């Protein structure tokens, strides 16, 4: 690390008090006062660790942080002239929290030894006062910055573990996303800074879209809901984070994780092009192999009109008289398409898709369901072209006109045809019921 890098790293110190104290370390270092820099550096590290514990205690009611603080305060009260509590603080934080790794503890203990040598004369030595060189001080400064000072106060690993376990417990409790959002916001998200938020998002992404084991499979739906809630809190920052870490976020496992990833990308189409080319190809092939996935894969089309046409063509080519059953589009996804089409001012374009779905019904049950869900509620908005396509399709698929509910359902088709087609003669269509006498 170069001197300029030290200054840059100092800008990433989280606590404003620590940042102010660290300026004294930098001034001593840049002015060649290496001994003073080391002594002050250790003090700054201890202060920052205390600030982090206080934050966890006050904001997150962290019992471990509170316990460590109480123990250190008690020791200090009983031994006001004994600095041993500083060394104990370091060890207890390592043992009881996730803030420090083993190698970081070793490096900080080395910093403590350097500080001790710099502050206390050694009578048995010819040069009784230790003279730390510039390289040693610079190394210790880097250790302090990387291991403690630039870390966020919240313990990311601990919070994610608690969050994941909590989501597992409440997965059947909050059916409504707004309820889940309020719960997660109040308990976990409201005090997250951007850095911690990004790290938790990264971990959630991993268990939702990457890992495939029994536990992840059982919790994939609730985790995917949490991923959306967290992403919505800070779209710009997390979008940039995904862009800067594309290789990581491009690692998506096949099967259920990939399916959930397609649903997620469908909600946030701009993220698709941030993934690797190989991943985009896999996602594209997967989406086009499943009409329901394709319905939400807005990232594959330039606009909503093109997207609707893509769905219509897929059904015409791959699902001729075989739509419904295992090959269908969920009603919620159709409603999403309708909203997008309405926003684009082309709401009526969806009618053709509804017709094509129905007239390609695979069996009587599918035809019953498709008509009641997608034709009956919207037929009053069908124009002449829609009705002509509908009547032609009914005639070409006996699964629509031989079923028990056909006459009742298709009387609505006849009624609408008489409204939008001049001189419509139902007698030309043996598969349609005669209109009721007025």
C-alpha cells in the first residue's frame, strides 16, 4: 500500500470519531514520527472496537456486544491503571463475535507489541527506546484499516446467519409481501449501511440462486422474496454492485435456482445484461423452453409489444392444441403482462394472446379453465379481429367446442360477435350455439 492509498482507505473509516482520531496517526506517520504513530494507532483501534460494540448494543440490542462491554468496564473500574483490558477486549471480540478472523487477531496482537515497545523503554538494550521503521508502521496502519477501522459496525456474517434462520422460521407466517417487508425492515434492514446491505444481498443471492441442497430448496421462495425486498431498498447501489461483481452473480445453478433467477430478472430486466454472456445464454434457453418463464422474461424483448408477439408465436409453434396442463402461463403473470401493456398504451394487444391460449387448449378441463380465467373477463374488450381469430380457433379445436360448458361459454362469443361484426351469421358456424331469442 502506498501513502496515497492510506489516505484513500482512511476515507472508508465508518465512525466519524475514529476518522478524526486517525488523522493524528497519519500526521505523525507522514511527518516521520513513527513511534508516536504506532502508539496512537493502537489507541484508535481500541476506540473503534468499543464504538462498534456500542453500536451493536444500542442499535441492534446485541447481547454479546453488551456482555463484552460490561466485562471490560468492570475490569477497568477495578483496575484503573491496568491496560490489560485492551488486550482482553481484542481476544473476546475474536472469540465471541464474527468481526475478526484468526489472521487479523495475530496481526493486531503484533501491532499491540509494536505499540508496547514504542511506548516503554527497555533498559537492557543499548538503544533503550524502540525505533520502528517506516515500513513497519505502514504495515501496521494497513492492518488496522483492513482488520478494524474500515469494517462496518454491524457484524455481517452474524446478521446474515440470524436473518437466514429467521426467514426459515417465518416463511409460512407472512403471506403478503408488504407484511414481510415491514418485518424485515424493522428488525434487520433499517440500520444497514450500503456496504453491509451489499454483503447481505450477496449472501442471499447465493442461497437463493446458487446453492441447491435440502435446506435451500425448502427456503428458496422466502429467500427470493427477501432478495427482492432488499434490492428494492437500494436499487442503484446494488445494481452497481452486481455490475462490479458480475462473475459472482453470474453463477446460477440449474433447476429450481435458475427458475427463481428468471423470475427475479423478469422483475428487474436491466440486470440481465450485467451477467456474463454464458449465463445470459443459459437463462435465455431456459426461459424459451417454458412458456410460463418466457412470459416473465421481459429482458429478452425490446418492448412489451415484441414480448407479447414472442409468446403468441411460441404457443402457435410449440403448443398447437396442447396448451394448458403442464404448459400454461400463470394468471398472475398474465396480469403482469396486462399492466405492462396498459402502461405502454397497447392494452388491447394482450387480447390476441388470450385467444391463442384458449383455442390451443389441450383438453376439456384446460379449455374450461382458460375460458373462465382469460376469455370471459375480457371478451367485452375484444375487437372484430380478436373475435374472428377466436371463432376460427374454436372451430379448429374440438376440445373447446365439444366440452360440456361450451354452449354456455360460447354464447358470450356469439353475443360479442354480433356487436362487432356487421351481418354476423351464427348459422355459418355449426360449433357455435344459436343466440337466445330476445
